[in-house]
C-alpha cells in the first residue's frame, strides 16, 4: 500500500538538542510539506519542497531545517534555535504543488522538549 | 495573521444538518480544500473546490463563491463519528484555517 510514513510517533528530547523527524513517501509524489500543529490551532507551514534538491520556507521556518536529497524523503530537523519546539508535526505530500492535487498526510510525530 | 477564518466550534444533533463556513483572502486564490481531523490523528481529505458552485459527495457537500471569498462545508444526516475538527485550506498559499471543532450530540 502506498502512503506516507512518519517516525517515530512520539519523540522526547532535552532542551538544547537538535532532533530530526523522518518522513518517507512511496506515492511517487513530487511535492512534500512540513506543518506544525499546536493545541486548538490549525496547521502552520514550516517548509515545502516542489522537487528534489529544492525547498522553500513556509510561514514559520525559523529554527527548522530540511533537506530533499531523494524524492521519497523529506526529513525535518528541529534545531535548538526553535523557541517552542513542543508540538504535533505533520508531513504531507501531493502529486504536484498546484491545482487540485490534495495533500496526503502522514500520521504525525508528537515532539516533546523539556 | 491568518488569511482564513472559520468558527472555532459548533454543536449539532445526530441526524441533523450542519454548515461550517470559511472565508479567505481572494488574492492569489488557487482552490480550496476541506479536511477532517479527528483528535490526535492526521487530517483526511474531504473535498476540493476551484470553481463556483456546489460539489456533492455523499453526506458531505462543499460550496464555493470566488467573488465573495467564501466557502462552506455541509454535513447531512450527522453521525456521532462526524465529531471532529474540520479544516479549510487555501491551495495556492498552502494556508490552513484554525479548524472548526464540531461536536455531534445524541
């Protein structure tokens, strides 16, 4: 079955440590996205990538970094510079980056930093 | 600030009809999505509107008016399992609304 896999489901880190969240898709989608969701709030875009080796900042990119070395993979690193990293992180992909191709979401990673 | 506005929460009765509204900024508009999200889970795609009018999919329908920057999601014959957050999202800017938390009561 095709889909998007995020791992791990739950992640705990100490303040000051960088942490990388994994996102893999086997849907052959060109575009991939990272969103952050805080309690009672909508999704906020962190980074997105339309093709391999290219990515753009979203609305809240500060304190995060990404890479897109392979079409299937779009890992997100939460750096120590991110002031409030505790959140629910969602990765998504779509066939293209415009038009009616919907975003398909992974099951998310809940990151807790103490 | 947010370019998309939705009511924060709504309550409806099982078997009834509920309409969830969404307004957005019209500049750069490239289509509007509706998603359903149960607590702690990933959003799942419900509908996509890019032209004016009503799109019907079973119990769920979505309407769009591009000139007014307005959309709504209509849920008919409500079931308890429809209790969830409903998110509208503008395709071009990849922006999501804060979500409308719908509670369906017996």
